[in-house]
DNA sequence: AAGATCACG
DNA sequence: GACGTACGTGATCTTC
C-alpha cells in the first residue's frame, strides 16, 4: 500500500449538481447532471492517478453523533432538491461500475470515515490524497496527507490551508471553533470570523489558551463575547473535530484497485445516456490493463505508442466542442436546443466597443457548458482589408467572403429565441449586446448578466471583466482579443478575422459566460444577495439600455463656436504667458512649467512628489497668484480653457452619433466600488457646472423642438442617509423641519444663532458635513478650509461632542469592516474594502475612510437606482411620453414634450421621493429649461 | 503605462 | 513623534 485515494463522494455530488444544468436528463426524464459530473470526474481521476487503493465515501443519513452533542448542527439545511434525490443511488451505482468501493456508515459523516481511513493508511506508511475541497477536511492535511480539489485541479497542502485559515492544519479546528460556520450551524463565538479567530489563536496558542486569557483582551466587545460564549466555542470544537476512529466495517485493504468490468461500465454509461463518455470509453477500445497497478488502460491498438498504464485516455474529458454555424439548418438546431433548455448564453461580436456605432459581425451561443457555436454574419474575405468597403458586407458578397447565413435571415431566426419570455439569455455585460441588437430590431429579454452578478457578490474585491472572472473562478485563461485581431497598427476589426480564429474566440466567450453563470448564480441565493441583484441591478439593465439608446441632443454649432472662442483666447494667453516667461514652452507640461516657475523665475516654493517634479496643481498656482505673481494666474486661465476645449467642446462634437445626431454615453454597471454607475465614451457625469465658462458647455445640451429638458435631483441625499443610518435625532429633526442643514450644523457646533449667520461660518460647517461623509480627518478638513490642523481638529472635536452618534456610527462601521472585509448599504449591497487591517497606518486610514463613505455613497446610489427602475413603468402608466436620458449620481435628466411638462414634473418628483422610506423625508428639486444649464 | 491635472457628484 | 491622508469617478496630455 503506497498511495490511498479517498474521494469525498457527497461533496462531489453537490458540486456537480450545482455546476451543471438540470436540463441534463435521460430519455426517461430523470435528471442526471450530478451523476454525469461525478462519473466524468472520477474517470478522469482514474486515468491520471498512481493510487493503488481508492474509495469513494458518502454521507448516509442526516442524523449523526453530532446531532446528539448539538441538536442544531446542520439542522437548518434545506432538504436536497427533488431532482437530486434519485441521483444519490445512481452515483453509488456509477462508483461500482467503475470498479470502486462506495462506503458510508450510519451515524457518521463522510468526513469522519475519511479521517479514519486516512489515519489507518498513514499507520501503514501509505501516502494519502483526499479528493475534496471541503474546508472541514483541511484539519487532516500534513504529514503525508494532501487534499486535491478535482474541479479546480489544485492541490491543497499546508500552505493553502494557512491561506484559508491563517493557521496551520493542526490549529484549524481551534479557528473553526471560534469562528463557527453558518452553513453548518456551528455557533462559534458571535462576532468572530476566521480572521479574528486566527489572530487570537496565533496569539494564545490554542482554543483553551484563548478562553483562559479572554479577560486580558483589549477590545471590550470581543472580550465580553469570548467570556460569555466560551461554552459555545468548546461545543463548536467538538463539532468540527473529525472522528479518526470510526469502527469501520470495510477494511482499508478492500480498497485495492481492481479491474473494472468494462462491459458493466459501458452498460451503465449507456443507461444514463452519457453518449460522449460512452463514445470515449468504447472508441478508445478500453480494456483491462494488467500491469500490477493499472486501473483503466488502453488495449493494444488503442493509442499506439502510449504506455498503457499512464495514458490519460479520458483526457481531455471536459474538452470544449465549438461549432461554426454556416447554414440555416445548423442554426435552427441550436435555436431548438436553446429553446428546450430555457437557458442560453449569448455573445455578439462587432466592429467596435461603442455599442451605438458598432456593426454586428456575428453571434455566439452556448446551451451546455463545453459546447458552443459561433454564427458569423458579416465576415469579409481576406481581400476586404484595406479595400473599398461597399457598406453592407453581409448582403453584398464581397470578394472571397466566407459562407455565412445572410445577416437579416439569421436575425429573423434568432429573434423569436432572443425575445422569448420563457428563455433566459445570459451574457457577460449583456447591456452591450442588448444595445447593439436593439439597433437591429431585436430586443433581448429576459436576461441575466454574469458581470453584474459578480459585481453584486464581490464589488470592490476585483474587476468583473470576463478574462478576470475566468481566471478567478474557472482557473482558465481566455483567448485574448489581441491574439485574434492583432495589436497596434496591425489590429483589424472582427469582421476581418479568419473564421477559424473567430470561432475559437467567440464561442469561448459564450462557453465561459455559461460556466461563470453556473458557478456564480447559485451564490446569489446562498449569500443572500438575490434581492440586491434582482431589484437594484438586473432590473436596471433594460432601463440603461433605453437611456443609452436615447442619447441627448447637443448643439453642435454652439459647441463649434465655443471651441473657436476658446482657441482664440488660448492663443492670446499662450503669447502672454511665453512673454512673461521670456521663452516659449509647453504650458501643458507640468514639468516644463515647474522649471520655468521655480528655476528660471526663481519663485520660492518646493519640489514635491516621488517623481521629483515640481507640483504645479491649481492649489499651488492659486497660492502663487495670490502672492501677486502674474504667470501662474494666466496659466490657471489657460488650463481652464484648455480643459474645456479638449475634453468637452471638441470631444463632444466628435461624439455625435452619425445616425441619431445625438450623444450616447455608456454606463458602466460594475465599475465602481460603491454601487454607483460610471459614465464613459463620453463621460456625461462630469459636464462642467461650477464655473461660468464651464456652464457655457452645459448650455449646449438641449431638447428637441417642442420639448424641454427636465432635471430632478435629490437634495442632500447623502446627509439624509447619514441621519437615517446613524440615527441622529438632531439631524433627523432638522430635515423634517426642512432647515438649512449646514446652517443648523454651524449653529450647533459653533454655538451661533441661525439669524444673521456669517456666511463664512456656514461654509465651515458645510465643509465639515462633507468631511463627515468622506470619513473626516483633521488634515483633510484643514486643507479644504485652508486653516491649521489644530483648528480643524477643534472643529471635529466640537462636532463629535454635539453629535456623539456620528462618532459611534463611524467606529461601528470601521469595526464591521475590519471584521468582515466589507460594509453594507441600507439595501443590502456589499462593498468590500481591502487594506482595512493593513499594518501601514496610511493604507489602513485610507480603507477606513472608504469604509465610512461606502454605505452612504452606495446607499444613495441604491435609492436612485430604485427610482430609475420604477420610472419607465410609472411614466407609461400615466400615459406620459417623457424619456429618461441621463443619470448623474443624484440627478436624472428627462426630455419632455412641452404639453406634458407639468404632469411629468409631478410624477417624476413623486416617484423619486418615494424610492425609499427613511426616517427623514427624501426631497427632490425639479427644474426645467431649454438646455441643461437652465434646467437647474 | 503611469502620473499629473482637472471636470463632476 | 513622524508619517501623510479628505470619498467616488473618467478624459486628456505629457513623459518614460
């Protein structure tokens, strides 16, 4: 006995069940997805392993000895799904068909049997591999025992255990005893998670060390909880400790690998209708190797030249099958399959990242993970590149264009599927595909989005692009766009990519999307994020599609006039600046400007920054200008105009869509760490408003003739949310009384009467209020108000004395973030914050401020998203034709027919104000005007 | 690609 | 006692 494989059969079943679609059925209707996943995985293991003893171990009944210790243990687990129950017996059958022993025992969990056999094997000097990813088995790792996560194809040794628990395998049970486990109902100690538990165990050695030293722990809450709940921790330790001496019936020796009866195996595979597995086993001429320890091998003539005992004959089992669809018949077959399954992953290939100007090039579909197709629709022949474009490559067969279904015909076939309310379409950033296809008359619904699901689950932890998600969740490197389309100057649009390359790339996108969906969707429910996803994010997708399609009208003539005006004034300023400097230089270069100011002209003021360059930010230049220096003042003027010209007037003119004559932004749903949207291409969330010059640009955003722009913005929404979530009585009263909140703060903090208040005093209070939302620091406030840090410190102190509830709210928020790694908004959105426990005080401080800000900023984002979801229906129901065009964090812009102005105004205000019910009223200010500036 | 700067909430 | 910070974005330009 050299190497023993202990396979966690029960773990396998559940993972396979959730990873694979329940549309996998035998002809008799029995769902066999878990059986298939289990069988495929074990066959693959058999082909790869050098083990001489193998067992598959299962749970038997729900009641085990742990229920006697603690009746709640695993008590709240929902019963197994109906379509999974019949599969338990089939999996045992599969095990036997593969020539392996299936083991279980009344009163014990599979984990206990695994622990017992692992100990016995070690005593006989054998190596042990536990095939499972269950964290409860990690306590067994080390000293000749490793775990293997078969689905991720990853070995788990002591290092991986440490990564997971923050302690070595020998202390895993101590950490679990403290942290508990909500999925198994192991109580642990309330408020202590894995992170804290590991820290405690590392400090005091083991559980008893922690409990006997509990009274010395500094954090008062933690100390109390530990002392109160010591018994819970001891019970938890009993629950998580695996029993290593189960009186097993089947001796370890019985697990020696024997010849599987191939006929039995083939019969079983046939009965389950596993065609691909059957074909692989049969076609390879599977037979019995007899080289001492071989399990499954290839008969002579199977794979010539491959040593039978090591031939991975069943590799690659999960090989992907991609099909190029070039005929209507083939397309019809895919559509029928998707129709039957009720679920299909969809992806479109186009000529551009801009959904409003992209031309459709092809569509890919995936119904079953591992099988996908690509339907090319507008690919051109090799000669097309650089040649003359006839406009509609799909209908006019360009020279050498490949065989494709005509675009129009393919869309006719796809439309019923993509619009079928009974078929769920899954995409990765499907808003893009929806916008593109809507321009071709296809309105995809209903939809799910893996990018958005990932964002709801893990916002702030990482990006949510497909490449990153595939790497993270599937341990898979996707083909990069650059690899098929080239890079730099040689890059081509997708319609010029060869079909074989296009197939690999495009079909993979649909396949990966489906795999991600299988993996991520169940987590929404198990992690209680379904409501956030469904009501806040998923419902918003079609709303944003509509907004992006609408766009907004801009006055190109006016923008051009502005641009010319700016150009002229920039020219004049440039001459003036160069004259003052005594030499020409690039005013846009901070480096050159710094050298002119501080070296050549000898103005006192220092270097800064890691790069060694002089700082020349607006604050610095303003300081110099105030000292009477002419050049910095002119540079500030120049910068303002240069910014407005390049970023706004010129860029906006270029962004006007040729078809619609309007400007269409794109909203990013998974870009921010707080739940806000972001806008790009162009960014319409940062159109100037604060300066007089800048407002001229805003005036160029206009309504169609007979229409008016309507702007509705939430008044003080973040401070209102703060008053609500931190439960601050004075603030809530002030909002109920509709007081000037900054003046009220000034009066409270500085003790001055509201009547005849000095505007400067109010300004200071306003800065404090904003600072609070940002996670105030004396340094930040001092800089904002240009006062000393001491003075800023005094203000903050005075503020917290008047509003002790805010201090408590901030401390609680930081503590929650430090414990869990995330904070939540009022509506349940999670915002993860990294670095909250970092040793570096600066990094930590940054995270703490982000943690304080996120629930407020994110809560406001939730509220406006709710309003946006409700508004289209409310408008339609009221018979109003107003179109929602833009969102700017706390503001919505509509284009309204003049005749409906009053009714729309009333309705929009009402819907937005009732988007949430807080302890304070939500107030929306509405303005109207011929342009966006006047609407404010 | 990174950094500086500046437009917005 | 020193460090060096207000929160969240995107676009443009220069520099490397």
